[in-house]
């Protein structure tokens, strides 16, 4: 195990950093408990001379927890359900997925 992977295990185990979630496959209905780090940055979209600010929901999940997420899969965090939109993106070390979510 690399030093980075060991550090990520500690970060994702920390209840102050990551939360429990449930991944549900859109194609096979397979379910898997995972831990995610949630981020909700504002996104600025420009249209002509106008700028729109919108809320977003982005989560980071370990590849070891979630080897093959796909657009359309469901992520349930507490009582809230989100659908993965767009292609999941891996980090440089290939340890973390970044998933762009929309409310379901």
C-alpha cells in the first residue's frame, strides 16, 4: 500500500471528513456502502453578458470502495438521493473518483 493510499484510508475513516453513503448501480441494481467527502461549491456559468451562480454537489469517493461508477448511478447520503451526471473523473494517483451529482 502506498503512503497516499494509507493516508486516504485514515481521512475517509474520520467521521469529521467523510460520511457514509450508499451507491446503487443504474444497470445492475447492485448496492454497495461507501464513504464520501462532500463538497458543494458554487458554479458560475456565463451566458452572453450575464453570469449565473448555481449550487452544485460534488463528492470524492475512493476507487477501492467504488471501482466503476457510471453516469446514472445513484448515491444516497442520509435521506438525500443524487444521480451521477457526467463522466466520473479520477485523480492523478488513481485513488479517488470525483463525482458530479444532481438531486434525484
